[in-house]
C-alpha cells in the first residue's frame, strides 16, 4: 500500500510541513499505545537494526522505549509503527518476528530496505532507521567508540588545519 | 511613551540602524517578535545531544507563512533533483516542494544562525538593468556604499584576506583571514587543478580577540548559535553597542501587527501584541521597518486603511513584487582520506570566479562556490548515519566509523532575477495567533534560473571530483525544493515612485517618516553574496543622512 504523500513528507522532514489534522488521518481506531506484542517486535527489530558489538546497541541504550514513547504523542507515527510491526510479524512466518532466528530477521530488514518506494514498509524502515540512529549517536557511549572528542564546545577544534589525529585532535 | 525612532525587526537592518541612531542621540525603541537569546544558555553545543538540536527557535510569537502552488518539474531534469545515498530522491513528486523560508525571529534576527559570511555586493551586480537589461539598477554606486561597508566590517570584526581580489576596498579588513581547514584545502587544491580561484571567505567571525569578544575555536557549528560570541551576530555587535549608548531600549517577543498612518503622509504609531497577548501601540517620530523581504511586505500589506486601501507604501502595487529567493545547490562527496571535516569555521573558503553577472556563458546572473560541509550539517555521526551511510547492523556501524570526518561538501548560491510570478502577498485564508494574515510566498524559477542552477550543479561536481571526492553521496538544490535563507526585492529602492517603493536612502517615496532597512529594498540579489553586510552598510548610510535630533 502506498503511503499518503503528505504523511511521507511530514514523517521525513522532521518538521510538520503539514499540520496533523483529521483530513490527513484515516478514520481508523488506534489504541493510544503499542501493544505488548508490538513492543516486543519493535525491540527485536531495533536489536537487528543496531545490535551490540564492542559498543552497546539499541536495546542497551533504551531506544525501543524512547521510540514507543514518541509514538504515543504522534498518531501518524503510532500508526506507522503499528503497520511496520504487523508486517514484520506477518512476513516472518509461523514463528513470528520475535521468535525468528537472526538470519530471518536480517532478511526481513533487507527486504524493508529495498521495498517499493513509497510503500508503507519503506516509510516504516526509513523513519524508524532515522529515529533510531538519532537516539543512538546522540548517546555519549557511542561517540566514544567513534574516537570523536565531541561535543563541539567548549574546546572546539583549534588544530583544524592539521590532518585528523595529529596533536590528539580528531 | 513616545520615541524618536521606532524600529520593527532586530536583524541586520534593525540592529545596525538602532546603533546608528542611538549614537547620534536619538531615543530608540528596537522591537522584535522574537526573544533575546543568551548565548551561554540557549546554544547547547556543550551537551552530548548537541547534534540533535538545530538553532533553538522559541518565543511567544513563532513565525509562519504559506506557499502558493509551486511549479511542475520537468522529467528531463532528473539530474537536478535532490537525493542522498540512503533515501534516494528526497521527494518523488512531480512538483516543486516547499521546504521552507529560514527566518529567525529574535534580537539579532537571522544573523543568530547564519554562518558568518560578510560579503560586499559585486559592483557589477548593481547595474543589472543598464548593463544586461534585466531587473533594476541600484540608485547609487558601490563607491557611495564603500565607506559604510568599512564601518560595518569594523564593528563586526570581519576577517578577510588582504588584499582581497574579489572586491574593491579602500582599507584592509580589520582582522586577518582564517586559515583554511584541512578539508577546505582539498577543495582549494581541486579548484587549482581546474584553474579556478579559491580564497579564504570573508567572515564576521573573529580570528583574534576583538572588541571584548574571544576568537573562534573552530567548532563549525555557527548555524546552531555561537555560545562564545566570536560570531558577529547583530545582538553581540550592533545591538550591544546601541544599548551601551544609553539611548536604546529593546522590546522582545512583541509582534507588530499594524502600522497606523495619519494625515500629511506621516506614520503615527505601530500596533503590536505584547508577550502576554495584550494589544498595545507605540508612537515615534521616525519608523524603521526591518523585518525582511517576506515579513516587511506582510506588515505593510496588512496595514491597509483609508489612506492606503491596498496596503502601506503600495500605491503603485509594488509591495511584495520582485521577490528574489535563494538559488542553491550542494553536492556532498565522501573523500577516501580522513579529513576531520567537522572542524573549522562553517564556510572557510570561497570561489568568486563566476560571480560577475556575465561570467556564465549564455546566462545572466552569476554565482559563487564555497565549502559547506558544516552548512550541510555533516558535523556529527547522526547525520552520517541517517543520510550518507546506507545500511544497518554491525556493518553499518563500521561504515559510519570509517566514513566519519570524510564528508566534503561544496555549495553554490546564484543570482535570483525578479520575475512576475515570484512575489509575496497575503494569504486570504490563513492567519497567525495574532490574527494577522500570513505572508504567502509565490515562487517560480525561470528557464534562466534553471540553467544557472545547472551550471552550479555541474561545476560543483567537477570541483568535488578534482578534490579527490569523486563518490558523491548527497545532492540537494532549489530546483525541486523551495528553500531560502536570503530573500530580497519586495520593497525595491529606486529613483521613481512609479517603479520603486523607497528612495535611494530607503525612505518611502510617500510616507515622510517611514524607512525600510532590510533586503526587501535590494534591486538585485547579487551573484550569491550573503546580504547581511550590505544590509548593515545600507542602514548606516541611510542614518548618516538623517539629521541629529
């Protein structure tokens, strides 16, 4: 199913190009929050999107909870997560997404990444990916792994004219 | 309470005129719809989540505007569409999309989030009608403005190369140019390989301690607000000096809603909404409107009455006309070598080779190219991960680590010529919280604008290629998006009331005590120059011709 053009722009630019209005929303009943099953799917999805390695992944940083909380304040976003979680669960086979092995989850994320533009699945992937990386790289524990001395102030980068890494300046 | 001078809008024009009037002893009230920002409190560059924040717009009266339907896009011009490696095309509509008009309300105006560029207008761009048969001429010469450019540069602490090959000047810059960043040197080398010039950009950013402010420490985040005050935004320069005279009062978060005219072609007072929402008014002997090329015509058109049924200053129907926007292109490459490209001033280097109005073959109106990695907001890992490093999982994390600091972006801004389909009017349906109708932006790119944009795109790609950043990972431009920071022309200045709104000293042809001191008076946009320094010089010049109280 194609995603409504106004929703796509609004969900993507991060700014409300179009104010939420009854005219945009479908008249479909939505619970005010994600169900416990959907939260589990979202958690498993984000664990695949940003797994642990030598630095904490999405789960360790509480990203599923942050995104679920954001969805409670944005009806369009809530609907998007509902759609995405339903797709993941339905497409993963009889075991469901949460119980699927890593290879199956990765295959589904690959499908999402390459899904038809602008299908609901594609919008789900792009928006959740964007938000997840925003939360992830805003966490100081991930910055350390980048060997980036930020934030930019109060020190700045006084050796900006030199190649990075010289004089301890990245 | 009554004042000698009431100034509406505290940006480049309002702030500089407030200073100019105050030092002459005029009793000045400087009013803005936005707040006064505290650099150490409001600009959050010391926080771990700094990258998530853009400029912290806030205030009781947030600005808003609307758009008319923008033009259809030509399927043959796919190479001018905006895209990135993660998302593909940034939109897939067959019509140009309204992204936004970047206008900051506050004491300092849009200089609060600008990248500090302090450009003089190309003298050739001031004779567009007489030399090229397009647009309009400025009603005075560059030489007449030059002393006021010098004064504004001194107040701001502009850093630039001496000598400056790009503009005639009668004295050196106050401060030495900022050395190029390591990443910027790659662009310089690329331009040299192509036989193009590349020089340090002229910036209202301190290269040394000056005027009680510290030098820049090269964090690259000018657009998020400068907590150190080394960036010469109007609040820490002109307004600070105005306040120091003791003759200037600043009123923030007060939105002007109507200008009231009286008999004898004189303005009586300005009505406004206070922070608590109450309606108030203030009178003065002289009125300066400095809200920018979208908001100034909005205020004038809203101020219609029996004296001016079609809006103040609009007897000839020219208010809002001749709207000129930002013609923009950016190409982002990923260099094979680590550059640490998040370091340095936001836009350290610039190429002026195509800035003359006849520099681009077959096109009237020039452009400039500059280093814009910072302006492209590729200063931290969030934007790398979201925009230019595709994928997910552990491989993606390794890719982000490998890519970080290697983005290299070249941008171009080009001349915008007026056309009858680009103008500002009042939205007939939408209003803001005060009940004022919104300004409605009508924009149409002409075939010449698009050809200029094509030149900008192709040359930007060549420069990146020559710089060693052949893999382009993102491009965006104003072919498929309306996205303006610099806007001009909607209250054009000129000799005659028949074809201009204000005279050569920016005073209304009709209203004896009303001046407009912002870029809405520009008869031409220039070949991509940032307008704030010219706005400030114009204001200083205009006030210099006004007698002391």
